[in-house]
C-alpha cells in the first residue's frame, strides 16, 4: 500500500513537470505508475521494513523525480506546482478511498460470508486513506527536501527562499528533531484527525 501510494506520488511529480515543459523525468522513465522505477531500495524498502519491525522512527523515501528548471516557462512558480503535485495526488487517493468506503454496501448482522469479505476490505480501504493523508501532510512540512520546503522555495521572495535553501543540508536533522521531540505529531496530529474525520474514517 505504501509503495503504491509513493509510486503515484512520484508519478504525479513527473506528470506535473512534463505538463509544465520539463521532459527530464519522462525521458528517464519516471512518468509511470510502475513502482520499480520509483523505488529506492533503502528508503522505500529497507527503512520502512525496519521501522515496522522495530518501531524505530525511521524516515523512508522514494527516488526523487529530477526537475530541470531551465525547461520551465516560469521556473519559480512551476517548481512549486511540481512539488505540490505529489501531496495533491495523495489527497486525491485518500478522497477516492473514502468515497469507495462510503458507497460499499453494508453487511447484514447474520451474513458471515459477507462479513468475512467486507471487513478486511473496509480495513484495507481505511488504512489506504490514513496512509495517503499522512503522506500528504508529512510531505507538506515546510522543510527541504520535503515537498513543502520546495513549495516554499517557489512562493517566497528571494530572501526567504535563500533561507529555506540554506536549511536543505540539515533537512533530515530538523525532521528527526521534530519527530523525536514530539513536535511533529503535535503539529500534524490534529490536522490529520480533522481530515480523517472529514473523510469519515475517524
């Protein structure tokens, strides 16, 4: 589920870049929903697996989609749109998952066979919605190299953009500091709860 969601996320970056004039990702085969072209063996497979097994707060990632701003008509604005396309795709997937859950028929109390089929399906869809909401929110944290940081680079004036760019080498340190101190869950938890409640999952 995570790999599929990340694949759509990265493909959305590539699609947005392609539509805005940069064919770099498309030429590298990244304009695809095939997980194989987006998977990073360590960030997409090893780290999430270790996190699941041990409970350690490890941050995973997929292969970043390359963007050559020289091919963009409005480099600053378009770079922000390309960065925002990934989290936007996760929001769309979460909404689709919630709609499917809402239109699925209920199960009669005595329908054991129906419950055996529908209960796992509802659980899967519920987790699908949760995963995509969390991916969207986490990626929009305004710290580079996350998408939120790249969106800020595109919308801030030059002085502000320079400050954000200077944070890039320390991005993962900042993220781990936010995670280990509980600041990240404090900031994102209420937003995630609100969005999931809005989608009917919580």
